């Protein structure tokens, strides 16, 4: 009998599979398709202090082995999430959840986390630092070690719950960003977020996305994810939540061998809404195929 249990920042998961924020709504939508309690946890839709309509359409563009999205953090705002969305989720899901938080200033991150901190069922905060810092000329918090550490420290002061900082791959040296987050008090890091990409319509001779650029995700980015997870694992002592191009149980094992404790599934949910369930169901057989008795024992096993 194999064990799929892992421990993420002091909280035990039945398995390491977590639907990635932005690809699973607030979770209850998928409960109409299958019992989402099979999941290790879920990272709900990125939440900001105020409601956001998001970017103009078109927001999605298909690519070979992936997709581009420029949704623009559309969400109803933290108050509506607490009052309306989370009660619906907690009626169909009985495990701790991951709150994905975004912001455009340090103060906005802090206020959103402070408000969500009162929700008992939130187990972790996944703080997305890929957003532009409106007080820093639009530079993403996640591209500067100094800004990444400052946001981490600020959020650390308003919650005792584990903080997992979500890192952008659109940097020269992701290791320095991860180390800065660790120095700022992060309990973990999650990587990678989407790569910046673009497509052009040949007939219109113009970008397909209204936003011009978007986040590239899907199977094509997995080698980048594996490389970055591997590098960060060697540089920090805090756990890693890995993601990027995950579509199969074999992909999960690959990211865990690189150094991930838990694994998020993103774009594949948009292709196959049963993706997370299917990966979880196939994990035991794939583990046996590779002689793995306990998933937690293979974390960083390729080093």
C-alpha cells in the first residue's frame, strides 16, 4: 500500500495535488462535476482588496502545447469573497484551503491578508507577487529581491498562518528572489507562475490579446518549471509548491523529484475539468511502477 500524504508547512495533505489559482474558480463550481474532497487542497481565485472587472477581451489565445491568458485578476473583491464565495466552497469542501492574494501596493496585500486571516478554514496564504507595484513605477514585486522581501515582511506581520510566496519566472535569477522571500519570513514559495508571451493575428496584423501580452502556461513550460524548482530547492530550506505544465501523475513525480512538496495543476483544468481527480486516481499505480512507497520521501530526490 502506497502513501500519497505530504506535509506542507505543518499541515498534512492526503495527496500533493492542488488546483492552481485562476484555473479552478472558487472550487464549488467543480463540485458539480466530482467530489472535490479528493484534492489535497485548492488555491482559490486570486483575490484583491477591491473588486476587479479584469482586462478587455479577447483574453485567451491558444498556442501549440499551451495557452496565453490575460484575464487581469477578475474577482469580486475580498469582502464579497469572504461573504459569498467561501461559504459556498465550504459547503462542498471540508479541508483547509489556500488563499491566493494579489495586490498593487504593499498596503493592499497587507489589508487583504488581514481580512482573510479571520477565516478559520484558510490554511495558507499564497501571495502572488507578480503584480505591478503601483508605487514603484509598475515594476512587478516579484522581479526585485528587495521588493519581494519587503512584501513578505509586511504580510508576515498580520498573520500567523503559513505564507507561501508565488514567484514569477520572468526574472534573470529566481534563486535570489526565493532567498529574499525566505529572509523576509516566508514559510514556502510556489513556482512557477506563467511566462510572459504574445501571439499575433496574421489577418489583422495585430496582437490577438487585447492586452497585447499574456501569461503562457501549459505543457510547453514544464521544463522551465522543473529547472527553476531544482535551482530554488538547492538554495532555500523552506518547502516549494511546484507548478507549470502539469498534466499527469508522472509530471507530479518529476516536479517532486526536482524539489516540490506539493504540486499545483493549472492550465490542464481548462482542457480537462477532471484533470486533478484523474491525476490523483492514477498516482498510486504510477508510484508502484517506479518503486515509490511514500511520496514524501521523494521530495528533492533528484539532487
